[in-house]
C-alpha cells in the first residue's frame, strides 16, 4: 500500500494542484478543450459538409457514379470512374518512380552516405518539399511537357507497346506522374529516414561488430527492423499523391478518358475539382464535384490512418527516452 | 578458401562498394529536379521582373502583380491570426491533458486532417462561407488557409510541449503556481523557440497553398477594396497564367513564381535558423 502510494505521487500532486488555481484553472482547461474540440469539429465538419453538398448527386446518380466514366456537365451526366482511374494510375506510376530513389536517399542519409554530406543533402531534400506545388505545375507545363514531347516520348514510342502509343502532346498521364514523383520524393525520403534512424544503434553496431559491411547491416538487420515504418512512409506518399492538385491539374491534359496509353490526356479526382468547381454551372454539377471530393476524402483518410498506424508502431519498436519519460499523471517514482 | 566461399566474399565486397554508390546516385537523381526548377524560376523570373511588377495590379496594361503580392501577404497574415493562436491553444491542451480520451481523439483527428487534400478544405469553406456570404472573399480564403495551418501548428506545439521535462512542471506546481500559469509561463515558454519555428514552417507552407484558394478567395484583377471582396494571390495568378497559351503571361508567371519561392524559402531558412540557434545556444 505504501509502496503504491510512493510510486504514484502525481495523483496526489494533481489533487493539490486543483486547489491552487480554482476557477481560473477550470477556465483555462475549458479554453484548451474548446480549441482542441474545434479541431475535431473541423474534421467532422469537412466530411459532413462535403457530403451535404454532394447529396443531390448521390441521390441522382447512385452507384453509376463510380461505375461509369461518362462526364458531361452540359447534359448532366456524371460518372467519376475515369477520375478515380486517373488518380490511381498517376499515383502508382509516381510511386514506382519515386520509391526506389527516395529509399536510396534515405539510406544515404542514415547509413551509406559520407557523414559530411548528410546534413546538406537533408536540407536540400527538405527544400524540395518546400517548393509550392503551383510552381512545380508551372515548371512542368512549360519545361517538362515540351521536353517530353520533343525528346522523351518519341524515344519511348520507338519502344512501342500499348503504354507508349497515341498522339504525343507532352501533356498527359506520363507528365503528371513524373511531376508527382518529384513531389512525393521528399515525403517518402524524410519519413523513411526518420524510421531508419529510429532503429536502435545497438542492432547496427552488433551487425558491424560481427563483420557485416554497412550494406549487409542495412539489408539484413536495419531494414527488416524498419520494414513496417518504411511501408508506412510509402503509404503516406501515396496519400499525398492522391490529394496533390495544382501540379497535376496543370499537366494532366484534363480529359475524362480511360486509356491504357501513358501519352494520353487523363484526369484525376483532385484536378477535376480544381478545374471545374469555380465555373460549375448547375447545382447538380457542383454536387457531382463534391461527390468526387467525398471519394477523395475517403481514400486519403484511409491511407493516412493506415500509414500513421504503421509508422507509429515501427517507432515504438525503438526505445525513445522521450516516450519512456513520465508524463503528468504517469508517475515519477523517487 | 573454397571457391564458393571466395565467390560469396567477392559478391559481398562488390555489394559493399555498389550500394553506397547507388545511394549517391539516387541523391543526385533526386536533387536534379530541384536544381532544374530553381534554375528556370531564377532565370526566367529575373528576366520578367520589373518595377511595375511590384507597383501595378494585374488589370492594368503592361501590368504587374502588386495586387497579387499584397493578396498573398494579406491572406497569410489573416490566416495566421486565426490559425496560430487556436493551434497553440489546442496543442498545449493536448500536451497538458495528454491522457484524456478527448485529447487522444483530437490528436488523431489532427493527424488525419493534416493528410486531407487541401482542395477539399476549399470545397468546405466554399460550402460554409462563400455560399452563405454569396461571394468570394479574402476572408473565406484566409479561413481556408487557417484550416490548413491548424493541424500543423497543433501537432508541433503538442510534440514540443510534451518534450518539456516534467520536473519543470512539478517545480512550478510545488511553488504554488496553478496549472494554467504552469502551462503558459513554464511549459509554453520553455517550448517557445521550437513552436515559433514550427509556426514559421506552417506559414511557409500555406504561403504556397493554391488549391484551397481557387474558389474561396478566387481572383481579382485589381486590389480588393475590402476583406469581403474576391482577392488575387500570387499562387492563383501563377496557375491562371500557366493555363493560358500566352508567352507574356508565362513570363509574368515565372516572375511571380520567383517572388513566391523566395518568400517561402526565406520563411523556411528563418525557421531553421531559429532551431539551429536553439540547439547551439
């Protein structure tokens, strides 16, 4: 009994503290809770108000909204399949391009790179993340797309196949995927770097002491330990890719088509909202765009929740003094 | 040594050489677009910059972007005034009441909110503010940016306030300070440098946000006369000009991009310097 009392002083501390402040403390707590509650309300509000705006379209189109791809606001025909397809294809291609490079950067920053380069490279990668997406859009539309049209895509067309076919205008799925890849890279690289850093130093040292090369240590010890977290980083990148709007809207070509060719113009969920919402004429058009937004919301929230759970769990694997340190109420036995 | 062992040994030796080189190559590949973007923005932007760019609004002949520059700053200041105090209050609450169910739920929703595409924030503010006020306005745009800032500021404050050692809290409480004074004058003050830099990063982030402004602040060819008028911003103006086929407008867009990127990078560097000073001091 005494033992227990000794190990949990903050409880009694807290009781005495309530006496210190009285009503001022209650006010303070209420203000904080109000601010925090507002944040929770914002999230619920986002979902609720998007759903409310989307309701006429949900009623009018039903399931055909997600199973058809015809999108013609002038005749009030709305099917969002082409947008979902475009979002998924651009995001997957972007991931396929970005993940190997991002992981390379991450291991450079934690294990393989010379120490004196690690800090400058780290800041440069963060700078890559700081450039506004509309600037990437400008660059992609005026520099990258012409480059694709004149050099890259003719070369790919010579390779042939269903992926590299059709009219070559520069703007299209390939261009959007490339610029997305550039934008995802810093996200995936920096989260993976944090996850790899959280692997306990003893494991690395143990492997190296047994005669492993740094690469062996990484491959056989560090990476397996951090696998889940790295997967979380990739999911986080996917969530960003799906939601990315401005750069994609500038170069994706803006046509609601499902075509296997990467040269073909496409459309994504976020970019159709950006392009059509400001000029949407009828109430049903606005509602249909909001329903696209609702789909987008569900997809990104699902991916973000999954990613955060994975990253958090993989961090728990490492002893972090900050986590281990007592919190108010957790007790700091003397 | 048996031949198998020797070949395994050679393989390991080769991998030990190739892997660092490959990771170095990945770094070069990753930074290539960064340099390409900077080079284009700097060269094309500098060529198109002129005095009128900073003094005349978009709508005047041979014009500049004075109204857009003003609009970006106006919206960011307004958004910070809404988002930062609310975010700090919420973050402090999360840190000081870390174990209550409300705190856990809010922390989770802040994380989720940070991952919601910003264009959806625009849709929401359109539905809640613009439709009700029956017009696009600077106020609506600022509200949208504030919502984007909120989870960033909240989580930074939360993380940093939780990193403040409990011994400081206990010392303050033992001296008879009530909890609110402990939170404001001990915890918040200890964590302040980091929180300041976190706020600067959040400001930098929303300075470049475009998607939530497309149908909240909308656009304007002249200075907005009040907070209730549609307002031009550098971001939206860059996007508008990107989507035109006009070379003069493209030049203007590059110049605007140069101004915007400079603004964002200055904010980022300031934020990092704050952190560095804290670490060295």
